[in-house]
């Protein structure tokens, strides 16, 4: 198996900019390091490379296993301490101003109830039917709104 080493074309960077200067310096340092390492390891045989790889894997793996076991076994300050998460006391508050429940007066409730009864009597009487139809034509959702308001008043009265 042969490996071909091709040089990658590097992007031209404006040397006047600080990041550009940093990139050029880092690339130069990498090149020097690679040449120095190549020069020092040219005479290594294939078996020497295998031995060095095995030593690296064993050393790194052994140290990783040591750290993992030590984290579970040691009771000192090295291990990770588990602290419970505390929720703030105001977690459920929305920040809205709390308004007191409106006071329901009997006169207000009676007015709504009387209006609903008046509308029902208009719908049932032959002389009031044209008036009821005219109201329903211009305000089609009025009976539903009156029913909702009456139910709301009843709920507030029960509290």
C-alpha cells in the first residue's frame, strides 16, 4: 500500500491582519515541527513503530481506566460532587399584577337575567318577533354573549 503525499493549496491570507499573521505563524510552526519529527524518526523500523504504538495505547488506556475507577472509588475532593438542584421560590410567578375578584352585585346580575328573559319573550311573541329578528340580524352573537356573562356571574356568586 503506497501513500501519496500531496500538498494542499493553502488559501492566501492578507498578512496585514492580525488573524492572518497568526495563521501564517502557526502554519510555519507546524511545518518546522513536522520536518523535525520526520528527521528524528527516519531510521525507525516497522517493528519499532508497532512497539511505540502499543506503548502509547497501553499508557493512554491505562491512565484513562485509572481516572475512571478513581472517580468512582475515591471519596475525596477529586471526585465529582452531586448537589441537588434547587428551584427558585418565584418559579410559578408570571409577573402579572394580581387583581382581586370583581364584586358581583345583585342588581347587575338581575339586569343581565332580565335582559335574557326579555329577549326570550320577544322571540316567542308574534308582535315581538320582527324586533327580535332585527336585533339578531345586527347582533347575531348576542344570545351567546348574554349566556356567557350570566354563567360568569353565577360562578362568581358561588365563590
